[in-house]
C-alpha cells in the first residue's frame, strides 16, 4: 500500500536523472528534502540537496554498477525514488534501483513498452492516432527516412539514412519517415486513466542556432506556446494513450505539426526538461507526486509570460573558470575548473517574454564571451 501523499512530502526522496537539477530545485521550492544522483552534480544541484553525487557514465548514460553503488552509499535503502531521463535504454537498471523503494513514476515495464517501436506505433495505429510511417526493417534508400535508436533520448541518436550508412555504429534501431513541419511537445499529468494538459512547447534543434550544425536533431531547447492549434485532437490523443497504457505522473509527448495536422513521435513517460517552462514555485513536482497517486488538478495556475530555455553545448574541451559569476538567467552550473568535453552540455540558459529565441541566442553569445573573452577563440569552444 502506498503511503499518503502528505507523508511523502515530509520524507526525503532520491532523485535520479542524467541531470537532476530541475527536479531537485522544484522539490526544494516545496520544502521537500532530496538526495540527488546524476552525471554532473552541478553547484546549483548541490545547493538544493541534502547530499548529491556525480555518477560515472558510459556513452553518456549511467554506468549501472556505479549508479547502484552510489545509491546504496548516498541514502537509506528505502528512500522513495523519483526519476527523470536516463533509463529509456535500460529500464532493467531502473528496476534494480527501485528494489525496496517506492517508485514515484511509471514502471520499468511501461517504459520498455513505450520505447519499443514494435509496441508503441501499432498502439497508435489501433487508437487511430496520426504518426509517421515507422518500420523495423530498412527501407529502400532515399532521403525521406530517419534512423532512431531504440531507447534513445535527446535527439543526438537520430540520423538520416545516408548518415547511418556512412557511420553504421548504432545498436537496436528503427526507421521512421521524415515529415515536414515544426517539432512540438506537450507537457501533461496522467493518473492512469486520463491526462491533464499543462502546456505546449515549440522545440528547437541544432539547426536553429548559428554555431550548432553538426548534430541537427540534437535537442537544443524549447519555447512555451500560448496558442497551440489542434488542441481538441491532441487532448483526445493523449487521453487515449493514457487510458490504454496506464501512464501516471508528469510526462511529455513529442509531435510534428504540419499542414496535414499533428503526428505523434514519442511519449516520454517521466518528467522532461521542458516542465520548468510551465511551473510555478515547484508546483509541477507536487503534482507529479499527486498524479503518481492517481490525483489530477482541477485547474492549475500557469506562468503569465512565454518562457524559453536553451542548452549550451561545448564545441571543444573547455575548463570552467574559477571566478565565473553565473548570470541569473542560467542554471546547471558546473563547478569551477570542471573539464567539459566537446559535445557535452555546459549549462542551461533561460529567457521569457517575446522574441525568446533571439534572447537565448544573444545570451549564449554573451555567456560565450564571459567564458572566453578572446573573440578569436570563442567559436571553437561552442557547438
């Protein structure tokens, strides 16, 4: 039997995600104490946690043995678990981590189902929900097809068929027809039966930014959307998926919008980075816990202004200066002298109000100058 929610809010929680800062800070605003394990242990994560630790990684995901050992050492074995990104490609690791703990989120078995194209896209077809043509066998070569890694996240794993044949090193993959249009996402709460839509985002990829062109499908950031088209159809679609799968908690759905309507790309059955664009004082962390217990809000206050964030990636290896004063519009702050490898994220940049894309681009350039005031060397430091 699950404990009452008010007891959970008084109990320390274990937050585990590739980057745990957003969840940890949301919990901190509620007064919920948390332990945090992630790949970065940024200084603002440390400030929001009882204790936190950086976990070793293998190919940008958790080293399983290191994660399990860190959890055992960091906090009591029965500490309830809240998780974010990092388990899509290895749900069995989440199952091991959750042994003896209350799991505040979707089960490892459901993650595995939703990330399996042989399950998810036939499900969409049976529910009559639009989605791109998807197959497990290789189609005839043409430029219309993308290759995606099963369990991949963040867009870095996505290639065109031509790129894949030149760099054929992916593991388990599937093929999806590339659609014209604009990528968007929906942030929603689910209670196992229906969904409460929190908000929508326009997603940005590398091609939106002048100095990020090597990985065009890499998730670069997002901007909240106040006036989203096709909302009635999207509400019906997400309700049908929740009812069919039993999804719970704070989740997101990625889709492509074009002249023919919306096309669902994937479900993320856990909190994603974009939830911060829609929350007020940690309220979505609270409602994540509520929804995991089967309760949805009747109404939910929402930020008045449009919000946006972008992730700044390093183009080459870079060391964080020891005297850097991080601006208030940044988060995910690496410790002084931290070595950032080429291609890894440096920090997150926020903006709000109109012209959000231009604002975050300008702030990236400003931060670039703060990290290295020599203009001849700036461009080589950032993707």
